[in-house]
C-alpha cells in the first residue's frame, strides 16, 4: 500500500513538473513571437524624418535656383506647395553668397532653417525635433559646420551649411 501511495505522489509530482514545462515552453514561444513581430515593424518616425530630410534637401536646392533666377538677392521668398500643387506657405530665406540658405551660429539659426525649408513645426508624430548647431571644431573639418535635426533617440539628419547637402543617419 505504501508503495502505491508513494508512486501516486511521485506521479502527481511528475505531472506538476510536466505541466510547468509545457507552460514555460508555451510562454517562451509567445514571447519569442511577440519580440520578433514587434521588432520587424517599420519605424514610422524614422521614415517620416527621412521624408523631411528629403524635403529639406529639395527646398535648399530649389532656393539656390530661385536665388540665381532672381538675380542673387540677399533673401528670397520660398513658396511651399502640397501634393496637389496648392500653395501651403511662403517663407523668407536669407541667402549666402554661395547660393545656399544662410545659417549663422546657434541652435536658433538651425530652427529658422527648418522653418524656412521644411515649412513644418519642429515636431514629428507628437515628439519634439531638436535642432542643434554643431561648429567646425566639433565636426568634420571638410564638411564644415552642420545643423543636426532629430528626435531624442534614433535617427537624425545633418544639413551641411557650406555645401547644402543633407546626410541622413539611421
């Protein structure tokens, strides 16, 4: 009788361990699937920031052409349009002698550049976009000073003030 009771207790104990092992395998599989599916979603903020970097590049180039056509004035009025060719805004842009938007030292100058070329608030999906001026000493001496735009963590893009090029970094 004792042997049967001990076998039943051991069998019950084995079932508990088997049930625990099944629950752990199931939970591990679910966590793996959740992690995999969550990390494979596209980063919407990164894609939006990339689109805004393209818009800044295009409008900086367009400002240079407009500056040439208008006889190289100290400032131009840059017109912004939506996808249906409807005007969405006009922004004054101070121009440098090299035909690029003029940016002097300071974060506020980078903010002004964003507002002039992108024609959007310094926000992205409800998050504040930082505009930071980085002088030559802190950056590559060949590129010169830059304006860096990005959210607190993740992607950003740099506008090279001396060349007018935009470099997106993921």
